C-alpha cells in the first residue's frame, strides 16, 4: 500500500476516513454544517472536526472558534512523516492541548486509509504542566539571575545574544586584563564564578584565553579588543575588581 504524496491529495480526501471512523463510534456525521468541516452527533453530544492539509495556526484558530458551538473539537491532518518528530510539530501539539483541542491524523493510502486519535480534547492542567517543566523554569530563573543587565533586544533574530555564560567570561577576561596571568583559584577570589571559571578558561569558547603555564591563564589581544567593545559590561566588571588585588 502506497501513501499518497502531499501534492496528490486534497483536503476532501480526509473526509471519508474520518466519516467512517466517527460512524463506527456511533455518531451521525454530516459535512459542511454551518461552516464546520465535519459535524457529528451522538445523543446530546456535538463533535466538530476541522480538516487541513497540514497542521498550522489557521486550522487551530478555526478549531477554537468551533469551541463556541461544540462539546468536543478536533483538528484533523494527514499523518506526517519526518515532521512528526519536529520541534514545530511538538510545539503546535502543545498549543492544541493548551487550547483543549483534540488531534486526529489520517493515514492516506492508495487502497486503504485509517484514522488515529493522537490525543483527545481534555481540560489542560496548568499546575501539572508547570510541575513537569520545573527544571526548565529553574534554569530560566537561574539564567535571569546570573545576568548583570539587559543587553539583548527582545524579538531579535540572527543576532548573537548576551548570556550569563558570556558575562562570566567577560568578568574573567577583565580580571586578566587588570592583573595579567592568573590561576582559576585567584580568579575566583576576585569574584568570578565559583563553579564555571576553570571550564570557561579551559574550554575557551570565545577564543579569548591562553594557557600560559601550569595553572596560569591570560587573555590574548583579540580577547582584549572584543571585551572592551562590551563597554557597559567592561566598565562594570572593571569597577568591581578595581579595589581587589590578587594574592
């Protein structure tokens, strides 16, 4: 059995498999009722399905509007291939769950098609979701607290961002610019990060540092020029270490 290629199928091709699936569950099914792609009734329950050739924000918006009318609303799309494992698919699935919408995927074959319910419409548990994302939340707050200031522009794309790690590297660089070659232990006494100073020097992610001798590191000319370019941070960290002297 060969799957239909995207360019070969139409949105209407989704209707028959969904019709047969819902009918098999005991629903009476009708198409194009009051702008709903599919309406299905069983007893007092009204179910609506909005169909699209791909999962996108347009069909999600349509589905949310149908929630004004129906007890349950699903979005139905052809079952994707590689897209099923993509970040975009996962994010849109999360949005559907957050909006309490269900998701159906339809496998379209040349001689046979079937419907799979990925998840049902259900009440979204915000508290449970936050608990599941506790580690990510903690990492966000940790990153927030580790930054001295706000040196990025919200909404920027294609630009290198200032991160807490980069600020730590700039702090370390400023100490070396002020006092010359130092050991990680001495740098920590000057206020650099207790846990990451050694790794920042060893990994040399930005190419600023040089290993001069056993246990001693310095900053190269390119590093000095680059760090001086971060004017506000450079002045801030130089001010922090101005009164401190390494042993």
